[in-house]
C-alpha cells in the first residue's frame, strides 16, 4: 500500500476524510469509546432461492389377535423426500477477502459514514469485485421403519409387552454445484442504510443485468479470480440404522397400586461418506472459441418485487445446465478416502432398565392423589472412526486419508416422580421432578475435520462429548371449569449440569495439521486465519420460567356466539448459561435458541358444517450463536409475529373443502450480529402462502 496505490497497484481513490474516519474508529472506537471499531457488512448481497420438493409416504399396520388376551401387530412406515434447491446471489466479495485474496486492501473508500456504535451507515467504494454466484443443491431423504409389537395378558394382574423394531434413514446428497462469474474492480459500489431500514440499498457500480459486465476465465497470476466453479459439498451420503428391542412387565398389585419394570437395547449405526473430485475436474477452463457468457447465462428476476428496498430488477447468472454442456461436465470423476474423500462411522449402543411404581390413593384418603415414581439406569457405549485428511505425493489430488478411531462410554441413574393432587373435582395440582439427559448428535462424534478454503471456516468434531444433563422440577395448577375448558399456570426449573457448545477459534490454516492441497483453486494462503469450530462440553446453568394457558369455548352463551372459542398461551423464561469464548474466558447469557417471551392466541368458530380459525404467534428475540465474529458478542434472531388462518366447509357428510393461509402479516425474519449494534446479518422474506384442498371420506 502506498500513497498513490492500494494493494497490488490498484489506484487509490480514497478521500483523506474517509480514510481518517475508519482509522480513528479502529484506534479509538466510536465517539472516543475504546474498542467499538468500524464494522462493515462482510458479504453484502441479495439472494433469490427457489425449491422444488417431492414427497411421498405410506404406512401399513397388520394386526392379529389369536385370543382375547393376546395382541400381535406389525407396523410399516416409508417416506421419501427429494429437494432441488437453486440459490442465486449477487454480492460484493472484496470485503470478505484478505490481502492475498485481493480483498479489502484493494478497495478504495470514496465516502464513509458510521453510527455511534461504529456500524456502517453509508459508504461508496472503488475497486470492488462483484460476483454472481449460483448454487444447485439436490438431495434425497428416505426413511424406512418396521416394528413388531406383542402384548399378552398372562392373568388378571400380570401383563407383558415387547417390541422389536428397525429403521433406516438415508440422506443422499446427489449434487451440490457452485458456479460464479465476476466483475473485477467495479467503481462506485455503494451500501446505504440511511433510509432507516434493517437492510441496505446496494449499488453494484456495474450493470449486473448484462452478462458482458462479467468475466469467466482462469485466474490471473497475481491471484485475481475471474470466475469459476466448485463442488462445495461433494457427493455425500449419511446412513443411520437403528435397531431397538424392549420388553416391559406390568403387575397390578391392587386397584390402587401397580409396578412396572422393563429393559431396552438400542443400537444406532451412523455412516457418513463423501467423495472428492480429481484435480483435473476442478480446473477453470476458458470459454470455448465462439462462446460468450450470454450463451451460458440466464436472468434472475423478480427479487425487486418480492423484496423491494432497492433490490435489482434482474441480474445475470450462469445457467448450470448450459455450463455443464459447454465444458463437458456431465460426468465428473470422483475418488474416496484414498485421495482425500471422507468416510466416518459412529456406533452407539444404549442399554437401559427401569423400575416404576404407579399409585392412586383416592380410596384411602378421600380425595385423589395419584402418580408414579421410579428410576431408570442407562449405559451408553460409543465407538467412532473416520479418516483425517493428510498430504500425499502419490494421489492425483495431493491428499489422502489417515484412519482415526475413538471410544467413549458413560452411565447414568435417572430417577423421576410425578404426582397429581385433585382436592376437588376438576382442580389439579401437578408436581414432577427428574434427572434427564440428551445425547449429542451422532455426526458430532466422528473423529474428523474439514475446512472451506473460500470462506475460511472449518470444523473439528469431538468423539468424547458427554450428553447434556439436567435436573428438572415442574409444578402446575389446572382448572377444568367447564367441559372442554381449561385455565392453567405452570412453573418450571431446570438446572443444566452439562451443555454442548460449538466453540470457534481463529487459527492459521498451517496450524490445523491439514494438507495444503485442500487450498487449491481457492486463492487462500496457508498463513491466513480460519475460524474453526469444535463442539465442547460446558457447565451449563439454571433455566426457569412460567407458562399460562387458556382454552375457552363460548358454550356458556346461547345461539351463534356459542360456536366461538379462544385458545391462548404465554411463556416467560430466564436462563444463565455459561459459554466458553476462548483462552479460558467465559460469558453468561441466555440459552441458545430460547426466547425470553413467547405467546400465541387462536380465535375460532365451529359448527356442523363450517369451521374457521386464525392464530397469531409471537416470539421474542433469541440467541443463535455465542460467540460471533471478532468484535461481536453473539448472533441473534430478531423478534417475529406470524398470523395464520384456516377454514373448512363440509359440502356433504363425506366431502369437505379446505383452505389454509400462512404468514398473513408477510413477516420477515432477521438475523443480526452483536447484541448492542444488532447489525443485520441475514434477512429473509418468504411472503404469504395459500393452500387449497379437498378431502373425501369413503
């Protein structure tokens, strides 16, 4: 960087005032507040996302009763869900790049303005690379299940039941192709929040609707990217097989007391694989002679009408099918772990047994006191294995895999008790307490790692994770004051003893122990910092809250109004969870994914032929991730309010017409970064959805 030029000789057009504004914020913070800094959008962009979904499913039950005391049944379930998603972005990529990627140091700042927290309000920039990116993602999810159920009354007081079941879930990622073309060093790129909205108006400094504004060619020797492609997710498949066998025994000692006991065995086998394309299949080629970008592109339209707020009426994007035909990419060659692909496996075995007593003391004390108490013993054994990518001079990709394995086991005693006291009819007091656990997702337990060299993020899994454990207590009062009516208040407390947190750390790629070949065609150097996340166990913390429910049919009125009714609930929750943010530093905040306030209400009308109801759902803001990027404490989700409605009309006793409407308020969902600045990270609009249907009962 010199007085006349930005990095790599790009002419400097910055004003001294703009330069000084940024440097002062970096040194001193906004308005003299140390540490606030200058915060820019990393990837300012618009997104158009379209999905095609196909779903089929079916179930079958066969039942056999050889006598009055025996019941045997076999259940079958099948479902298949296929999705083809097409995402198209128009984005400025320079702000997300480092110096070696021709990023921010290549960009001149012509105008700049920040708010009191250091967040960008308005900026005009020169030397910005603009990218039109397309992503095609096709995957199929299938689920198969078969259960055999047996129940036998051995005598009037003794009953035994048993189950043997198997299910298989397969997620098959058939295709995940990214294509992109670039505008190099666009001048006059602008980001403008001055209208006061949560998202900016973006000006790209080039005619992004014209394919001729873009380039698609092999990169230059100085590291400039002129367009390209990648198989981001690579063809991959996750298969989970679950086998379950259990048996239970119930002994009715008397009308007021019974004992139940049982044992269960469950085995889960998770296998994940992905392939890696050969190096020759990842090289960007120039356009064939006589072919222009106009020949292999399409136009993305309609975002301005759906989104508004200055979104472009159209932008040019590579048509993935035309691109594949042009470059002959109908059959890409792949290889497995021998050249850097992946295969990992987790086998989890859970053996458990329980003993429980059920009681009802109404006859003994004159009013109803009923419930259950017992204990369950659970033993978990886990074995995981996988391949860690390492450098190899003998494979076409320069990468191979090294086998790694790990095992973990733990056992738990889980007592629980539930008591219901009904001092007068229809007034109930409920008390319950238990020790509970929730095991980590199987995919987190593989001893594997991976990185995305373009976005410079990565993950390292942890096969030694313990489950989330908690002690819980609940108390509730319920009043069933009329048939079909309910008023209730509940208090709950959960002491979370251990929690699973994703902890990000910033490390140079060279310290991750991964082969340099993984950075090929990314223009990312080994000394650049990667944000690498690893799941870890943390101490957790307390969570408590109160819930109020009401269900009131207007049957106490006469005539037309008696067909109306109301359903409503409100929940308030507070929590203090400990999170590790690096170098043995912790913070305490709300539980991730938990809103402090939630509420919903439904107003309905129902008679013999016609039914209509409308429902409003409010959810307060909540945390999505801790910590966030450097300089920000968290990623959050803004509060939302959705209004839905449905109606049906019975034409005859057999024929019914149905209409449903979702998101009548046209609510948008916004993610933000930092609890103070609340800079918009991502905002979506899905619009209103209307569904019409007909049912006919034979």
